[in-house]
C-alpha cells in the first residue's frame, strides 16, 4: 500500500475516531447538499484559497498534504488506522469477499533540505483477518482453489516519500518502476469543498516489472508485469485544515486497490485479480485504535511498527517487493 496510506499511506497507508466517529461514518457523502467550491476569499473567510493555505498553489498543497498525513511539528508520530475488506474477481461468478484487512500506519515528518517540503517517513503493518471474528489469519483456505495457504501480512518498513512543490507522480519500488517519459509537474491535488467539509481525491495507475519473476516464483507470480491501481478519497474539516494553530487535522480516507492475485494465495497466472476497499482514519493514540487485539498482536510480533521511523532509509518498497525479498518460492504442486 502505499503511497501509504498512506496512505498509510498512503498507504501512503493518512483526530479521534472515538470523539468524531470517523471510522463508523466513513466518508459521510450525504453531509452537505451543496458544493461550495470557492475561487476567492475575503479576510476571515475560509475557502480553498485561505486564509492559511492556498490549495490552488503547489506551496499550499505541500503544507496541506503534510498536515493531513502527518504532523507539521516534525516531532510527533502520526497514527493511521485501516479497516476494510479484500475481494477476489474470478471468471464465471460474482465477486467474492474473502477476508478482512486491518492494521496500523505510523508517520513522521522531517525537513527537506534545500527546498520547500518535507520528508515523510512511514511504516505500516496490516493483517488479513477472519470475516466473522476479526482475528488475524495466519493461514486460511483459499476460497478459489480450496488449498490451505500461509497468509503473509503487509509489512512495509519503510514506504517513504518526498513532499515538495514539484515531483514525479510514481514511486520507483526500488528501481523497478522507471519511466523516462515522466516529467516533474506542480504538486496540486484535486480538492473539493462541500460546505465545511473538504474532500480530496488521488489515484495512481501503475504498470511495472514484477519482482516475482514467474520463472522462479511459479505459484506466486501473476506474470512478468504488475498492473496496479490505487485510489484515495480524503475527507476532513475545511476549517481545521485552514486553522494555523493545528499542526495536524483529523482525516478519514477511503482507499481502494486493484492488484494481481496475492502471491501467498498461490494462484500463479490464473485469470482474475484482487480488489481492496478500506476505510482509514487518523487517531491520536494507540489507545484509540478500535480493535486493541490488533495493537496487541503488533506489540507481540511487529513491535517496531508501533512508532514511526526517525531516519530516512532506502529502499521504499510495496508488499510485492518485500515478498520477493523475504519469502521463498512454494514447491510445485498444490490443489
């Protein structure tokens, strides 16, 4: 995941759920009957153009994007909670929801030397969960093959990014995604104001070489290329974003991902793919996480993910590249 969420990104993967019922309400798309997209503002008026951030400029977008995905104090860990579902799309039948997807992302900002911007540090761990109980799945029966498979969570450490006024729009995934035709462009996002509610949409379409070479990863690889799309829709208070006294702003996000069959499903190049539909929200502390079982599981098995990184390290990889580095090919055979 990641842009991560970030999201978490964000990812990437990106405030209080308890106080604002953020996760329960999701985007709350019916909250305002009339779009109030402002082109100008007078002193004291809150709009897309101010009074604190002009969201029609790259400078304003850098500050606003950093504020919704982390904390401008450049000291605090920013927590993001994720909760959603994973679906499989196979020929000859309805789309099948086969597991949940639940976890945590942590971010921290550092200054960007030499130009206006930030280095955003992110790590995220998200687990595939049982649809009935919400428990973390360590193995499951693949509903499309009937084979018992070992479940591998998303554990991206790190998935960093640079936030600046001019950027290339696609991550490199450790050098796999190289497109010489891409040119830097102003960092201006797609903002919409609906009364006091502010929404922003981002999406990224990727097609790049698969780290899981199908000649080696016969059962895990969906082919020589990855075709992936990620979509993000953010929702927040326009007044909170424009409030200069706030260094972060409570944000809810709906994140979607279209991706090949997950490598641990051991479906190789079978036709079809996976879809993720995930709600995410900023939280102020680990105690505010809606499912403390996940926090306890992280503390026991992935303790470093409870805090954001403090130093920039490379490379930043998605779960597919980490899988290729950390796992071993399954033996031939299967169901």
